[in-house]
């Protein structure tokens, strides 16, 4: 009985093979398949090119983001130095004013 099932499958397979040969023998079908294959190759090439361009664009954007982050960090450092310098200048002005007041009192 199991042999009968395999025989039917083999007959179906042979029939499918014959049908495929018939399709491939038809010149129009072969030309259509070749055109489809060429179209698929062109599409693949185009997609690969787009993917590469997108990857380069993303890398460029990441580099620009990194450069901006570095500028922000430098700017923060400069701002903190400016703030500290302003604070020290204010202290110096206060000390000079105190000294000036003391000199006035001593006269």
C-alpha cells in the first residue's frame, strides 16, 4: 500500500516535470522569465545602491551629531569658565570697594 502512494507521487512529479518542460519550451515564456530575471537583478542593484547611500547618509548624520555634541560640551566648559570668572571679578570688585572704604576711614 505504501508503495502505491509513492508511485502516485512519482507520477505527479513526472507530470509536473513535463508541464515545466512544456512551459520552458515555449519561447514567449522563456523570454518573459528572462525579462523578469533582468528586472529582478536591476531592482536588486537599485535597492543595494539605495541601501549603501542610506548607510553613508546615516553615518554622516551620526558624525555631525557627534561634532555638535562636542561643540555643546566645549560651550558648556567655556560658559562655566565665564561664570567662574564673573564670580571672581565680582569678589575682586567687592574687596577693592572694601579696601577703598577702609582707606577712607583711615584718613
